[in-house]
């Protein structure tokens, strides 16, 4: 498999396996790894999380810790920029462990096509995640949303920042 094969998540999966032990040894969670092209440049984005608010010093410490691992293993053929950051407000939920970690939180799902009630977006409290389906408790009752039916799920922790 080519080193930059993104269709199978090749680069991201290799980097995840490489840096996860280091990130976890620092008392942090590896939230996501993405290898993305922006304009003419490639970015390796390592997203870390913890229970307390994230700060730039922690992101810098992780960057310094994983940079030698990446240099030694050389999992990416082309040049790239390494970014280490937090998932921040309105974080996307993309992996099963994200849904499990956010149980009890308000989440919004954007659907590819309207559901039976004509909704394109469903917002509610994430009450369950099983077999690839997230259940959101809405004003109208529970709404099971299969992951394959939604373009995105995101945490609604940024709604009342200025109000």
C-alpha cells in the first residue's frame, strides 16, 4: 500500500498507531489523526484531548514528543506540516469512542437526506450508541440516527458562548 493512501486511512492509521502510546503516556487522549491537503500543502493534524481545558503548552509538549517518532518511522513520503491541537468547541464525533465519551451531551447530526419527519438536522442529548447508531433524545422523543445516514455529528458545546 502506498504511504499516502488516504482512501483506506493509511497515513492516519499508521500515525495513530505510532503516536497513541506517547500521547497516552502523557495523560492525554488521542482524539483524532487526519492527513489533509489544504491548497498546495499537506497537513498532519494530531488532535489531543483531556478532561481539563487544553493549553498551547500541552500541544507544544506533544508536538515535541511525537516529532522524533515521526522522523524515525517516516510514515509519510511527501513533506507536510505537523499540527497538534485540541478538538475545541463544536468538536466532530467521528469514531465510536467519541460517541461513547460524549454520552449525556447535546449533539447535532446533519443528515444526508431528510428523515421521515422532514428533518435535515437533529439535535438532542446523546443517550446511546450501539451498532453504528447514535440515539438522540429530542423534544419529540428518541431519534436513532445511523452513522451512515449523517454527514456529520458535532458536540453542541458552543451554543451559549455569547448569550
